[in-house]
C-alpha cells in the first residue's frame, strides 16, 4: 500500500464568511483578541520562566510542570506522562462539539546560550538556550488555549479545546511518539505556531528526516609504544564521514545530510576504543530519506570493515514531512492579517537596531516586523515532528516576528530575542491568530468539512501511517 500521496487535491472553496473584527465582538460573544490581550502579562511571565529554565528534550521537568499548573488553575483537566513520556501532557477544557488541539513546545537547544543582551553575552555555567523560541511557542499556545476556553465558557459553545505539551521537538520527535500512541486520533483540527523573524501563515511544508548515533568500537593501545595493537574507533568515524561527504555529490537537490562527532577519544597518545558520530538525513519524501539512509548505513559498515572496528547505530528520531492544508492555511492567513504584526516601542527599536549590527547582510528592515508575508505554498528545508501530527489530523500553523528581522533560528540572536519583550510580543500575535482560528473552527462547520475533505484527498484511500523512527521507545536519555 502507498504510504503517502503528495499531489494535493484542489482546496474546497469556502462559502462561509470568516469572523471579522466587527462580527466576533457582538453576537458571538467576547472579542477573542481582547481575551488574549488580557493574558499578556501571563504570556510574558511564562515565556520568561521557560527561557530561564532552558531545559533540553525529555528533561523539561520544570517547564512542563509550570504549564500544567497554569492550565489546571484555569480549570483544565490535565493528564501528564502521556505516550510513555514523563514530560508530555494533554490539558482539556469543554464538552461535546469538535475537538480543537493547540500544540505547545518547550525544549531548548544544547551548546548555545545568551543573555537577553543585544550584544554577544553568554551566561556563564548555562549550557543550553532557547535558540528556536520554544519558550515562546509554549507560552503563546498556553495563552491561546486559555483565551479559547474563556470564549467557549462565555458563549456556551459546545466544543473542547486541548493543549498538548509536546517535549523534545529538537531531535527527539516527541510528537511522533504521541501520534504513534493515537493521541490525535479524535482531534478535528490541530493548530501550531513557531517563532520566526517574519509574520506568515503561508502553506509551507517541511523535509522528512531521520537521525541516528553511529557508535564505533575498536581496541585501545599506546599510540606510540604499540600502535600495531590498536584499532581506532575514531578512524572508523572519520572513514564514515569521508564516504558520507562523497555521498553529498550524489544526492537529490532538495536532500540534506549533516553530522557532528559527539565522541572522538580523550588523549592523542591513546588509540580510542570508542567514537560516536550523530547524523541527520533529510528529504522532501520519506522514501527519499530511506534511500539515502540505506547508503549511509553501507558507508558505516564499510568504514568499520576498512578500519578493523565494529559499528552499531541507534535511530534517535524521525519526522514525516508537514502535510499542508490550504483550506485552513488561507483562513489562518486572514486571521493573522486581522491581528497585524509586531509593533516595537522606541526602546525595542534601539535594542533591535543593536542586534542588527551583528546580522550583517542578513539584516532586514525593522519595519518588516509589522508586515504580513504574502500567502504562498512552498517547500521549507527544516524538519518538524508537527509533520506526523499533520498526517493524523488536518493541521494549520502560523509564524510570527518574535525575533529581530534577519535573525536565523539556532543563533544567539534568537536566544536573546526569545528572552526579550520583542519575543513576548511575537507570542501574543501568535496567540491572537490561533485564538481567532480556533473560534472560527468551533463556529464554522463548513470550514471543518472542507479541511477534512482536502486532508482525506491528500492522504488517499490507501494511506497508512508509518513513522520514520520505527517501533523504538522514546529516547528519554538522548540529551543526557
């Protein structure tokens, strides 16, 4: 059977009128935008606490507890430790009606940290940072869930809003394990967002990917006194890397492969008996990942044979590509335009201008933070475990200018902005757009029907879900 069908059917034309700033304030109850604005201090506080914690994947103990406590205090029913992941949770409020899910990430990245200063200023003793803005992701989604709950309660609208606390997006594929466990099977629509340096609700898909740690074992010996007795595990890693770099020449244009040596020995005069290299492979199609991966495994085997070592590998994570839903994306685009972009104060403009000095030619006009990008459908070269969710239920996302225009993800500049009021404002913009989208979904059955029809057509009648990480258990120790 086919796993995926990539040619999307034409999106169903919608005849229902989306909510507007005029009509969502009267007969439909309180203005959703004002409900989010009322939570601005909570958004900033939670975002800042998560930024301070900067906890790595599957180790987000304080982060998940903070979010669960906030939601429980608002009347949400919270279930923690779902999908065999201690830091994963789901919080639900409401009864009957459709189920609208909001995703909330929380993990930081290792090996990068920065204060909220506009110049390079690592924090001594801190070994991780929110260089991808997941502190903002978590806080903004939490705010949206609470605002939606307040709207449902005020209007008496049937329906359930769920916040999914999703750990270890950065290389841990937390959402994949949650998808595999059936956590999204009864969800009507899922909503997500991400920090960025621009505002956009474009229908941008992503690359499928897989990662693994390749571990070589050799024989230690004195590198000068008895070199003939040694078999260097590092030689195995280096031989594999050489062949992998040759493989780059013979990969499809849209494929990506990258690695980092995580262990290479401790002293030059000791032949290392253990070495490890961590690889990522990406491609728009899961089958493309499989093809490249088979060649990479052969490179590992060949490297071990040639160096007299042994090799084994552990798949750490794997994500399917994001299945875009244009019926939803076009409405999300309209909601984002209703909200508008991020407006800076004079103090924020000065701070952002200082950041821009470090961006060089990548810097964009600060005014672009207030603008909304043109709607389009395109391929993004990143990867996300939201992809697996999008094959389980129709999914829509939005990106907001939570970073200074021109900032790249996984940079110290992104860490700084994620801990600054500019980042907090970006989270508020996202929360407003997501809340408006959720209200639309609760009140517009035609939109839900159109999204589901597009989703079913895109997957095809013979679709079956298959994760790219196999049947392994969550790698709860992959960041230790």
